[in-house]
């Protein structure tokens, strides 16, 4: 009986792996079409994007921080963000 369960799990794992292998080229196309904002652009439009700033920029502050915030906000413009 254990053999049949292991065999069923193996078949499901192979099917999941093959589905991932067949979907991977589509993910590459999404990435190439998105350009610089690939992680944000790959999300569906109703999903909130989380913007993370570099800790080094946070410590530096000033104009570098303002530029990083402006770049981040431009990347998520028109969609929900955190």
C-alpha cells in the first residue's frame, strides 16, 4: 500500500515539475517585456506591490533618498502599493 502512495506522489511531483518547465519560457517573456520594473510589472494589476529601499540609501538620506523614493513611486504608479 505504501508503494502505491509513493508512486502516486511521484507521478504528481513529475507532473508539477513538467508544468513548471513548460511555464518557465513564458516567465522569461514576461521578464523581457517588463524591462527595468520586471518584478512589479509581473504582478497582476490588483495585487499590491511592496517597495523596498536600499538600507544604504536610507542611512545616506538627502537627495539620494529623494531620488530613490521618486524612482520607486514611478515604478508603482497607478497600482496599489505598500
